[in-house]
């Protein structure tokens, strides 16, 4: 192999390495952007789920409020508050 062929081989090898590096850089950037978009979508979904969770907690507190429970007990179950003579204290 003469000097010209060696130089051509080295140049070709370096060009191939630079080209491979450029392709890998483009691929890496593409993956990075793709993962960033996915991250943003997951954050949006997490925000929506947190909002729904807050609404469900408010709804639960509304349904389990003492006033509502007492109203349902009186209306549907015909329960009444016992009189002072009907209350018995048990001591141990």
C-alpha cells in the first residue's frame, strides 16, 4: 500500500466516523425531544388526575358531612335523637 492509498484510507475512515457521529447526534436529539414530549404529556395527565382527585375529595366531604348524614338518618331511616331520659351511660 502506497502513501496515497493510506491517506485515502485514513480520510475515508475519519469521514465515516464523523458521519456516524453526526447521525448518532441527530438520533439522540430526536429521542430527547420525543421523551420530552412524552414527559409533558405525562405531567399534563398528572395535573388532570390531581384536579380530579381534589374534586372527588370535595365531593366525599360533601356527602359525608354531619348535617347530610343526620338529614338522611331522620328522613330515610326515621331515626330521632334520643331524649335525655333514654340515654344510659355505661362505666367500666
